[in-house]
């Protein structure tokens, strides 16, 4: 997800390179939050609020948060749609 976020953020913020520890707020993340949220919704069906992303001002922090959110979403989908003994194991 880190590579995906880097690509989306460089496009959205209009910069050429973002390091894992770059201060995204200093680059204008606040103005681009809606665009990033839209991209995450479009590409990953992930629904986030602007403040959630603004709480993670570096690529490394944001990638960890988004990765965890995607994992939780996947767990929720499996638990609500699968009739299985354990999450992700339809035979468990």
C-alpha cells in the first residue's frame, strides 16, 4: 500500500518524490485530502474521513494506518459474508 499511496500522493500533491518520512502536511496534504480519500474509495472501496488521514502526516505512518484499515475491512467483509468457523477459512 505504501507504493500505491506514494504514487497517489505525488499526483495529488504535484511533487516528484515523497520519502517515507516526508512531512505530507508541509507539502499541502490538507488541500489534497479529499482527492486522496476519493482515490482510496475508488481503488480499494475504503471509506475514510479526512481527519483520519491528517492524523498520519508521513507516508510511513499513513501507509500503516491504511493497511490496517484495509485489513479490518477485509475481516469485516469475511465475517459478515462467510459462514465459516474462523475468519478467512470457509472450511474452519
